[in-house]
C-alpha cells in the first residue's frame, strides 16, 4: 500500500538525499517487515534530518509498532565543511559543529509522526553494544567509510529476527557510481548465507534473514 499523500508531501519537503523510488521501496519493506513481526520495532542507522524516517514511521504507525533511529547527529564524513554534501544551515553556530537533531525533530513534528519514533542520539557501535531487542527491520544508511559501514553491519545485522529484513542504502557495484563500503557489507551479508536478496531499487537493496 502506498503512503498517504500527506506522508509523501512531508517526505518530499524534508532535507535529505533519498529519491522517491527508493523511499517507496523502503516503505514497502517496512510494511512487509512489520506484517511479519508486528510486535518488534524497526531500526534505522543514519537519521540525518529524518527524510527516510518519515516513511519508516508511517509504516510503523500503520502496524502499531515503533521505529528506533540511531544517529549522533554530527553529520557523516561527506557532510562536513568543505565536502560535497555539507549544509551550513544545520551547523550549530554556538559550538561550530553540525547538529541535525533540531531539524530532525521538526521534520517528525511536521509529519505528525513524533509518537511513533524513538530517537537515540549516539554512535552506532556504542548503541548496538547495549541493544538487546530483536528487530523486524534494520535499515543501514550511516557513514560510508569501511569502518562505519562495517560497524553498522556487525553491530545491527545480528539483531534482525528470523524472516526479518536488512535494508542497505547506497550500494554501488561500480566505484564510478559511489563509495564501495555499503557494497562490501551487502556482499558480506549475502556471502554469509544468513541473508537472501528480496528486491533491488537502484541503490537500495532489501535482504531477508533466512530462518
């Protein structure tokens, strides 16, 4: 089922980089995961300003469950000053560092989805190390260095419930198209035998944990 028009409008208005077709694929994956495990939360690694969170939260609201987002909100490598994706409007002038948390909160408020999201402010490996709840879906869209992508995969993939979904964004087989770290963890997931591919929408790959 497609997101409601108001949800799509909120998605299009939000800061972020995910195109609509990949967003719709993420929303469909979230719906499927929530239908398979309605009692379990969904989790997003790499929140930025909440563009993709809107679609995850909309699916969670439909299913009566919750989305947990994990982000330190200081921006990934390519979002720092001097880099291609830097946005000076999300820099905290007082401390001189990026802070996307206020924008993220406004995004959820405008979309009417605040009560369906738990925002965890912290670094992915630290949060994963203390996490103990199985998850119906894990969406990896954090830092794109090998260190960060590997930490996200190793920290969160083990928490995907049997039959649950692992979704990885910005997977590019050709280095000319983008960074290779998400591609390497995607290949690692498949080669582990623990996951099988369900769908591909451009750079968004959906894998299912083999029961």
